């Protein structure tokens, strides 16, 4: 045995294979070289792999391809596509050679690649069609075999064909179609556009100003329908018993926005004042003989993110951090994820992405949210509660988001900004406080409770008591809304089941003496108590008719900061943020990573996002069903179900400064008061700076 682990017999065999005679001397190093060469021969590159290294170790069989094709057909997007191309003026009688890659084959290939968690690149898709399908799968998609003619033997030609097929498909959906040479009446007089050449800021501004607003709206509506079709298809991939498991049949959702980065890095502002300054600077540089390239296209926006950057500290010294502002060129994705109001339903079905859309950062955020909610109702689901953070219900004008959503049947759930807390308007004598309708004589300490706890004037326990006490002063609907949305609102001191006693109202005879002793009495000395003969309508009548315009600007489904509201809102926000993180994780396709999708343009970004979210939904369904089957198997075997800890160990055994809790989950009132005081101080500083800037 040699020092290289080769037996004498093997050495002789290698010598013989190498063409040497036994009489020739064989060095130990020669034996090592021969051994390595033989191993290399076993793992040598194959001809097909050399032609296309991506598909050499990946092939999709007939069954996998058939399933992906069936899902594309079941979504109904191809029916829409055929209708769109006819509306746009295409007719099959015009002739011409048929496309080698049909829309069905294209979308099936994209579904296969996304489910395999491969990058959404035309290179990868061309590779899949070239060598990633077996013969039966290729025949199913009506694709020619690479050996059928010389031009198809090159992987580059397949990549080019896939790119052409994808651009043809995008043309029907693109809100901002490219115009190389204006030919149609709508295009004549407009600036030519191109997604592959840098342009000056001035030319990009002209392209942005000259965009066809009707085409922009039509393209976005088509893209939203494309996304909804695929996500609705994944909803019905749930087993029937899982779909019907939740007791509440209304669909509750939590929606939020997350950034989608463009493959292009250079962008421009859409602020008119800043644009004018940039154009002047650009002209000056061009006049000096130093022109600089601008963005390729203007149909995206800047996303601003503040991060903490750690400075490199010397040995023995603590690291220091500085805040750094980062800018990302791209779009805003609004995702609506299913949540459940009832706690008993939260483990009965997976929390899928129900709808999604793409929009410009900081432009039309409210309209994008309204479009997402409309898509869910348009798909045939019963609207329920829609939860969001302060960016949406609490920030957008009611006519842009709340009123369109409320008209569809959605109810809001949201956190409020500090300037929205406390009394804000009213109707017929009743006052509006944080989305609720209350008696005008409700004690002042109850009206200002939410603001007081943020400013550190009261602790959390006191706030909870005062907030719960508001319920007794809340006006109640006397009947269901009519066809026009009008509803009679009853004074809390009126009717057979009053919740307070008011000196201005005669209590019903049906109210027992025992109940009267449990009711609070309105204090006439309170601010807001009606004085004089000219009493408001609610104090002279049992009820007042409220139209939709008379309601609070944003009326919440659950009383703000009540126990039910806290339970639902906290759970819904966690799931919404978790959904955004899932979409950006490597396991689910890395939505934020533009290196995995290099095709440029708004339409391409939303189509890629659609396939990624559909694949994420399918994986969530698979995970849920697998877990369900495991639990059923345990139950069938007579084993006890797995007991998952209600709290994480960090919350059970340690104090948590982030959540403000002590070991076991009890609230740390001292820490929360300190945080509230610090937040109030920061809010006051910001308000002072704003006033100084304005003056």
C-alpha cells in the first residue's frame, strides 16, 4: 500500500490503463495523479451541463409541470389576458408566425421556478425550458425539443425567446408602456421612453408629466386583478375542511406596506421644487461640458430608511453608533394578510395573503390600501375588520380610504396619533372620542385618558379603569342601518336598558331599582353638560338619526384600547409585520432582493411579486396541513397534544424592557410611565421645532 492509499494491484491497473508497461518505473506522485484523474472522470462535466449549467441538476417531470399548469389555468388570468389583448386591438386573423413560448407555457414556467425558490430571472426561465423539463412535460407545454433545429441547441436563444415572450405579456398589463417611436395618435407628441438607456433629469420629468393617466389606471387595475386571481387560487387550494373551519365567516385582515427595491439604483425626486433645482444644476453641468447621466426611468420613488451604523472602536473601547439615512429606489407593496377576530379561530386555518398591490412610495398609499380591500370583496369574500397602523386609517383623509372601505362593508381597527386623541367633533349633541360616540357630559378625565397616559400623567392601570368606564357613556344604535347607511343612535340614558342616569332624561319604568343603584349619574358640573333651554337634539329625544356623513371620521369596530381591541390589534399587527418579514426571507423568495428579479419596470415587479406571494401561500398551506395531520395522528394514537408555551422564555423568566413587562408578563408600570414621559417630551420637542420652522 502506498502512502497515497493506493493498493499495489490498483497501482498496476492504473499503469496499465495509462498505457505504460510494467517494466517502466512508476513514481508515487504519478499514482496520485492517476487516481485523481480517474475520480475526475467520474464527476466530469456532461455536454448538456456545459451547454447550460443551471438545468444540469434540475428537471421537472410531467406530474409537477401538469400541476403548475393546472394552477395557472385555475387562476383565470389567461382568460383575462385574452380579453385584454382583444380590447387593445389584437386579432388572430392578422397572421404571422405563432410564438414559440405561449403565455400558458411562460406562466407555468414562472410558477415552477418560483415554487422551486429559484431566482425570477429570464436566464433561469430560459434554462428551465431548455433542459429543465422532461419530454412529456415539454410536450404538455407545447415546447419544441432543443434538438429539433440548430437554433434551439443554444441556451442563449432560449433565453432570448423567454425574454421576448415575457415582454409581450407585460405589454398588456404595463401602466407605463415604453414608446420607442411614437406612431399611434395617443403616442404622437410624447417623449420616447426606453428602459435600457440613462436619461437626463429633465427628460425623465417630461416622461413623468406626459404619462397617460387613463393607461396608468387601466394597467394598475389589470395588475391588481392578476394578483388577486393568483392569490384567490391559492385560497381555494386549502382543503375544504380547513376553509370552513373558522366559525366567523367574515374575512378579517391586517394590511401594511413594505418596500420592493427596483433593479435600477439611480432615481429622482418627484417634488416639483427639488426637481427644478436639479434640472438647473444639470443644465449648468451640461453647459460646462460635464453632462452627467440621470435615471433610466421615472416610474418609481425613493424609500427613506433610518438605520444605526456602528463605528469601528479602538480595542478596549465600547463601540459607538451613528444614525444614517438610506435611500432605496423602488415601490411600495401593500399586503393584506388574513387574521382572525375570534381567538378560537386563530389556529383553525392558515393566515394567507389575501390581496396585494404595488404603488409609488409616498404617492397614493391610501388608494392602494382601498384597492387591496376592494380586491378581497371583489373576489367574493364577506368583509370584516381591517386592521392597520397609524399610516392608514389614522392618517389618510376619510374620503380617500375610510369611506370607500366602509361603503364596501369593512370596519376599521387602528392606533391613533397623539393629535387624534381626545374629543374631536360631534353631531346632534353627542361627541366623538377616538372613533366612539359618547354623551357630551362624559367626565373630562375619561375624555382625556388616552392623552394623559401618553404624557405620563396617569399610569396604565388607571388608564384601563377610565377607558373601560367610557363604555357606560357610549351611544348605542337603536336599529340596524337602512339601505342608505343611516342609523338611529340612542342616548345612553334612554331606553329600557340605560347605562347611566341623567337629570335631563326620565328613566324608564321598566328599569328595576336594583339596576338603578348600579348606574353612574351624570354630574351637571361636568364640562359639556348642556345648560339652558336650547338643548341639543340628543337631550330632547330618545335617539337621533345619523347619516354616514354624520359619523366619526374613522369609527372603529372595537372600542379603542379596550381589552378586545388590545387583544386583536396586537395580534393583527404582529401577523402583518411577520408576513412582511416572511416575504423577504430566503425561504419564501426574498421579495426585497432585486438581484433575484432583474427585469425592469413597474409591471414586471408586480407580476414577480404575485408569483412569490402565491408560492408563499402554498407553502403556508402545506406547513399548516402537515402540522394538522401530525396532531391528528397523535390524537389517533392516544397521545396528548403538544403543549406550546403561551409565553416565550424571555417573558416568563425575565423582565422585558421592550414590552414593559416583569417576569411572568405583569406590566412594569414604573418603566411604562418613564417611557410615556420620554415619548411626551420628544413629541413636544418635535411640535416646537415644527412651529419654529413655520415661523
